[in-house]
């Protein structure tokens, strides 16, 4: 390292003394702590981000957020060139430099690391780091510390993108490294146009469904609410009402947000008896997680929760259906190599019933430790990998090679069978790959995907047809098998479903050895109906 460079690092670091007696570590999602002690850590992560950018010769990101944690906390994490989390191999070095006691100790660690990693460090090459922050009051001054860390490495330049959701920054880093437009308008344009495409591809038989086109979203008084206010105006066929936008003086993550709703299972602030039966959703503080919920009645503040496990099942079901249309016998298939390897990834927090359901669908289910960095890595090994934590953090990854195959298939189909069911399935899958964030879990894109899929799946009660004096459901395909598998688990279990002749609901009948067990069977089968037809379709 040249002398001027060493001097610059020493000088810059001497302005950011680390807090005494505190040991920080790059945890599940970067460094997090009370914002008052984070300046030196953020400054050092700025240095580390610049080194990562030099090493990879690519654009890297740095995000200031403490996501679901309380407003007085803050945090910092690095976004790798792929748009994913920092390579785990670099985490121990992040820990070491964050805890170096003096500028000299820091300099010696950096010098050693540059040599070990063979980081091209000539001071000639220039690299760019994209910076974002959430709405926390401490964000601005921490971002300033990050900029000073970055500018203490010759050739590294910081580009401050201001207030962003965490997934927006991940998306932009990925886009930038693919030479695509990496701006907020480009992000909104991509997800809103792919949502519109998906909605246009709704099959005729479900177009007339009576699904409520309104969803009420709790923005956690954070950045997500503010961004959703912009995005909602770019959508058609979906009315989004945003509450807890942060503009009304509410405190970030305080009695609001996905983490609170998922853990406490009660209505967030600003929601209540006026919302009974309405589809609601909650984002977390930096909008990388989402859960849905419904207020069932006004007897308590209890909610019916639709968590990450259920969204995962909905996504898996939809993708599997589209794949089976794409490869169905009799369809003109210009290429035989169409069997995608579809897999799902969960953590130990996943409800066992969701895992059983996914396995019943014939899917490979893999488990990893908590933290999307672990799930993402595994999901990337499939052609289509879907991962979700129960807390609502997840996405769907499409491999580049499978997407190229799909694009080629779609081009050929547009020549031989334009407008066929098979081509529509190809277009739906292509739209999903553009709507859902390929870099990281993203509450805004997940919200739009759930809404688009519900519009495909919520059908009027005629979607269920039966035979044998209404004891066997013939359609939708696969539902009777799922009911049989569930019923087999109950002693003396018997169960059937039928469309009501008077109301727009599917009735569920269940019997078993005791009332309690029969109720539980009815409940499980109602969930099966909901997963095939959209929630709110069944009545026991
Ligand atoms: C972060 C990670 C999530 C993980 C969560 C766990 O969430 O990104 O993948 O589930 O931490 O938190 P803990 O380790 O405290 O249980 P977020 O939304 O805070 O970034």
C-alpha cells in the first residue's frame, strides 16, 4: 500500500473512535446496535465496501438500516455485486475491523487482508458504491460516516441514492452490474409493468371473479409505506390504501409492521373493527418482509395471519401449475428439455403443515439456518428456487440458464401457437421473474405477486365441480388428492367439499371420531380449499 493511502486511512479513522468495551459482530443481517455507538463501525464498513468493490471490480452497495428493530437502533450491511448479501467468507474480516481498537491496528488488518485476498490496489482503478438508508433519524449522519470511510480508499466513489427500501438498493446493485438502468423509476416501472402483464394473463374463467380489488397495507411507519404511495399509482385493477406511512407522526415499528403482526398476532396500530374481512398486509421497517392478515371479528384484537409459509405455498402452487401447463402432453413443445428443477427452502421456524403441503405437491424441500443469506444460497441451486422464512422474508429465484430457455421457448411458441395456453404459461413465468426481486426478499414485489396470483386463483364457486353424489371433487385438479391425504390422518375421518348452491362459498363437511378432531379436519381441509382457490373461499 502506498504511503499516501496509509496516511489517508489513519487520518480518516482517527476521526471515528470505536465505542469502548463493545464487541460488535456481522450478524444475521450485518451490524446492528443502538445508533449512538455505530459511527466508527459504519465508517469501517465503508472501507470494507470499497475493498469489496475493488476485489470484485464491480459495483457494490451499502445500506444503513436496522429493519424491524426499534427506531433508536440502526445498522449497516453490504450488498454484493450479485445483489445478494455480502459473501460469508468476508464476514470474519468485517468483525475484525469493526473491533480494531486503534487506527494503527485497523491499518495493519487492512494491509494484511489486501495481501491475503490479492485485492488489486493501485489507486488508479475507480469503483463505485451505491448507498441507501431507511427513514431512521440517525440514518443521515451514519451515511456520512460511510461516505468518509469509502473516500479514504483511493479510487472508490460513493453514490448516495438517499432513502430507499433495502430491496430497492439490492435490486439497483444487481441491475447496475448487468448494465441495466439502476434507478428508482426503473425499479417501479419493472415491477408495475410485470404486475400489469400478469393481470392481463388471467384466464377467462377467473376474469369475472368477485374478489375485492382492495388491499390495506400497514407501512410500519417506515420507508415501505412512503414508496408504496408512489407505486400504487402505477397499477391497474388494484386499489392500495396505505396506513402508517410515517407521515402521521407514528413511531417506526412501534406496535406496527410485519414483525409485530407476525409475532404478536394482533392488529397493528391504525387497524380495527372497520377492517373486518378486508385483505390487509404489513411491511417491516425497511420493506424486505411482508405478512398478510385479516381481522376476523370485533371480539378481540386477534387476527388471522397469512405468514411467509402460506405465501410460499401460494407461490409454489402457482409456479407448479404454470410449469405443468407449459409441459403438458399434447401441447406443442418445441423443446423437450423443459422440466425445470423446482425446489423450496425453509427454516426450522416453518410450520410443519406447510412443509407437508409442499411435499405433497411433489416439491423438494430444503432447510437452512435462520437468515435469508442462507436460504438464498440454497434456492439459487434450483432452476426455480422459492424461499421464505415464516416471518415473511423471501423471494423466487430463476436461474439464468432456465430463463434463457424459457425466453427461447416463448419466442418459438409465438411463432407456432401464439396465444395458446402454453404460451400464456411461459409469459406468466417470465412476468413473475421480472416482478419478483431476483436479488433479495422484497415486500413490495411480494405484495404485487400475491395480489396477481389471487386474481388468477380466486374463482367463483363453480371452480369446484363434484361427482358421486358430491362426495368427490373433480376440479380444480389435485384438490381431491390433497383432501384424501389430509383425511387419512384422522381416525374415522370422512370429508367432502361442494360449492354452495346459494352463496359464493365452498362448503366443507367433515366427520371424525370426536367433535374436536372433526373440527380440526374441517379446518385443515378449509385451508386446502383456500390454497387452491384463494383465501376466504371456504365455509365449514
Ligand atoms: C433479519 C434477516 C432475516 C432473519 C431475521 C432474524 O431480518 O434478514 O432473514 O429472519 O433477521 O432476526 P433474529 O436473528 O433477530 O431472529 P431483518 O428483517 O431484521 O433484516
